[in-house]
């Protein structure tokens, strides 16, 4: 068959391919980017779905507006506003089928073949794939423990004049890094200075361990005149409520939002109205604060267990920055004392020892760091985390 040329620029997800290797009985996986299904508030979601059928059956089971189910849009606007974002209303928010669709819609609306976009190095793998699918040249901006290095980002913006800059400022995937408050303000200033769209992807911001993270770019935009005109914000309930509901949202300047709605009409007409009605009733019932308190506590403890195990079992063979939230630890093999320094090789040896992780190279759009890899602490309990890290240490010595 003669497939579209755009497919020449992408390949299947390295993470999805890795899952094919996980059929071995007893394997411990740190590979997925999933929340723990044991953390789902099944009773709360069941109650919300029953209310959706009892009170809104005619709407919940019917076709709906492309922009989204209005009661959910109102709840999501309130959920966002409660975290400091001003002037966020139902009318300037579109419900998407997960935040993944929001990114896809931005790609459709903004990117022409040959356009340049800037992402963090490393960043969310699916974003690289999505933007490349639309023909973008994806340029990597360096990061450190405080997120993207803004001085370097400005140089890249000035040189390449990108269509957009894509960032995960809070508990990044895969880096776990959190952009500092000062850098957040500077990013917004750069958006205005260079009139460049900044896309803030924020699926993990509610999963902090101790203190809340700095305010989102969306919330801070009210302090930087003109920045809201150059900011798109993607949110999601997948990591905090349920991925299966596929509820995300996009907040963007009116002209861009209108184009995104048009493209969504072509894609899926609208996100599942039943899922939207269920999510709306869940938020309206006030279940979310208790759910978040529970998952924050569990993930914080698992993160600390993994950090302690890595230090105990692998010592100076690895280096990492402790995340303050989210689902991931980003680890670098140091090669100390002649130890292995290639994460791709280690990944194969780790599978043989019964533990899996994702090598870091696919998360880079340019200049991959082969010594890096991502560990997720979300889906394994503390005993499995300790055992998995012990197996990882055996793999490193193999």
C-alpha cells in the first residue's frame, strides 16, 4: 500500500513496544506511565455514573456539543480556577478525549510541514511523535533539576522562530523536574516578547507530595500582561481520577480554540457524553479532594521507597533529582567504577532479571542521552519496589 508520507517521520512508541516483552511471569514493571488502578475511587465513580443516568440520561446517552458537556465544562473551570487561574470560564474551555487529543488538535491547528517546534529534552514521547506526524522539526531545549533552562530556550526561540514551545512545567514526564517560579515568569515573558505560543501540559500538577508546586503558567499569566494571548493550557483527569474516562481539556486564546473545535468535529464529533456526565457528577459531589489526598500520600511514600532503594542498592552508579510530585524518577547511569553506562543495554539485562523500565533515548527529540532511563513508582507497592530495585542492581552487575 502507498501510505501517507507523514508516516515516514514517526515510528511506534518504544514504550508500547516494551510492553510486548512484559509477559514473563513475575516481572516487576517500572515502565508504565499509569496511575495505580487500586487508587481509583470506584465507589465514587459508580455513584457519579448512576447519577448521570438517573438525572441526565437524555443528555449523557445522546450526541453532544463538540465543545463538551456544559456541566462538566463548568466544573473543570471551577477546578482550574481554584488553583489560582483567573478568568477561566466554561466558554473558554473545550473538553477533549484525554489531554493527548488536546495536543493532537494543537498540532493540527498550528503545524505545517517544515515548521519548527521546541520541546524539552527529554519530554513526553507521544508529543514528539504527534508533532512529527504533522511535519514539524522538533528541537530540543536543555533542562536541569528546575526544568527548562530559560536562557537556552530564549536562544533557541530567537534562532528558530518556532510555531510553538511545548513544556511540562510541573513534575515533568519523564524528567520529574519542576520549573521554578522565576523561570515560569520568564517563559511567559518570552512568549510575549517573541509572540510565540507556549503550550503548558499539566497532567501531574495535582500529584504533589508535600508542598504544592509553583502556580501554573495559566495562573501566572494574569501577572504577565499579554501572555494569555500566547498560552495554551492542557489539563487531564487521567492521572488523578481515571484514564479510562478519557477526560482532558484545552484552554487557549479564542481564535485558536475555535480552530481546535473545528478540527475536533472532524476527529470524533465530541468526547463521550456519558464519560463527561460521570466526571461532572463526580466533581460536583466534591469527591476529588479526598481522592487527591489519598493518592498523594501513597505516591509520595512509594517515591521515597524507590529513592532509598536506589541509593542503597545502586549507590553512586546512578544519579537523579528527587521529584516533588508526579509519577516518575529520571535516572542517569554514571558509569562509576567502570559500571555499565548504557541504559539500552541495561534494559535488556533487567528484563532477564525480571524487572522492566523505559530507556531514556526515545524521550529526546535530538541528541539522546543513552545513559538515562525512566522509572515509574506509581503502580508497584513498596515491597515490589524494593525487590524490583534489587533486581535492577543485579542487572547492572550482570
